[in-house]
């Protein structure tokens, strides 16, 4: 239970969902966790539950000045940053013919620019220390396409591109950059209405979206789960690059 004893870890979007689960897991392993999120009430409550050394820090991942301040503050408080989890993310369900341009900017600014800025500023501090680990939370949607998620999927493919390139650039400094690509997880993101039973499944929700009014044309949301070759994960790619 001490695999992260004394390590300092920043988790973006850490106030709820998978970020909060990561914060709990890291804390259980002895890490000093900084929960960085826009959601102040949720973040502070989580930190209270975590107890000990965890802290909440309000952060908009799309703001470069806020990343700079967070890095300066963390280094002055703890003297090191060992891990960054770029987990903050947004989803938008709309087909490519009807998405709002505003949604494009919003999703790319959080899912892609946010991770870029984190990698830039935390990566720099890690490179100077000669060690560190950055984990980007991409998605199965970053391995394939799907009805109603062209925008979200595009951001997650972009995040994989960032991961692979940053791994090559930061690797020589002793900094690892990897991605995790989860399948559907029952969180507020995929199930904002808290629907029960089968409808909890976010892919079912996407199906409802994509099938509405066009069931004949788009009959098979199952494509999320089938017709997919075993993916080569960014982690595996990084390992083969590093070998
Ligand atoms: N839930 C799923 O099925 C699923 C599947 C694959 C990947 N993911 C990815 O996992 C990550 C976490 O998703 P989740 O399901 O826990 O969602 P969630 O909506 O529960 O959590 C996302 C968190 O990101 C925060 N956030 C959003 N914009 C932010 C910003 N500008 N600055 C700082 N924080 C911000 C939110 O406040 C929230 O706490 C996301 O990147 C998501 O794309 C989720």
C-alpha cells in the first residue's frame, strides 16, 4: 500500500468521477494528492474525506496562467511534482452535421489544450528534476469513431498524439508520458441524469442520441464494442519506443 509514499501528484478534474477515484487510490498508496478542478465544493469535500495531506486547488486547465501558478505553488509547498494525471474532460453528444462551433472550442480547450498546458508546465518542472510521470486519460473513443461522438472522439485521438510525441520528447529527461484509454465508466459525464439500470451505460445513451430520428441509417451502436482489433495502447507504444 505504499507504492506512492511521499510522491506528490496533481490530478486534474479530480473532484469527482474517475479523477476522484484516482485521488482515493493514490492517497491509499501514500501519495500527497492535489485535487485540481473547477468544482470547488466537491473538491473540498473529497479532500476532507481523504484527510491527511491531500489538498484542493481550483484550476481551469484551459488557463495557462493558472497552470503556471499551480506549478510554482506546488514546488514551493512540496519541493517536487512526481505525477500529473491529465484527467479533466468534457463530452458533447452531437453528430458532425449539427455540432455547435462553441462546443468544438470548449472540448478542445479542456480535453486537448488543458493536457498540453499541463504537460508543458509540469513536464518542464519534472524534466528539471530528472524524473516524473504524466498520465493522460484518453478514451476508447480515441481508438475508434462512433455515432454522435465525432467531436469527443477527435479530442481523444489528439490526446493520444500528444502522449506519443511528449513521451519521446520528455523521455530523455527521465519523464514518462503514457495514456489510459478507458471504456464506458458510470460517471456524471456519461450519465448526467443519473439514469438507473441499463440506461446507466453511456454508450446506450449515445445510442439513444444517435438513433433518434435516424434509426435506419445508424442501426448499430454496437460498433463501440465490436469490430475493433485489440488496440495497441499508447502505453504499449511508449514501451516499444523506449525499448
Ligand atoms: N466516463 C467514461 O465513460 C469515460 C470513458 C473514457 C474516458 N473518460 C475520460 O475520463 C476523464 C474523467 O471523466 P469522468 O467520467 O470522471 O467525468 P466527470 O464529468 O465525472 O469528471 C470530469 C471532471 O473534469 C472537471 N473539469 C471539466 N472541465 C474542467 C476544466 N476546465 N478545468 C478543470 N477541471 C475541469 C469536471 O469539473 C469534473 O470534475 C475524462 O477525461 C473523460 O473524457 C471517461
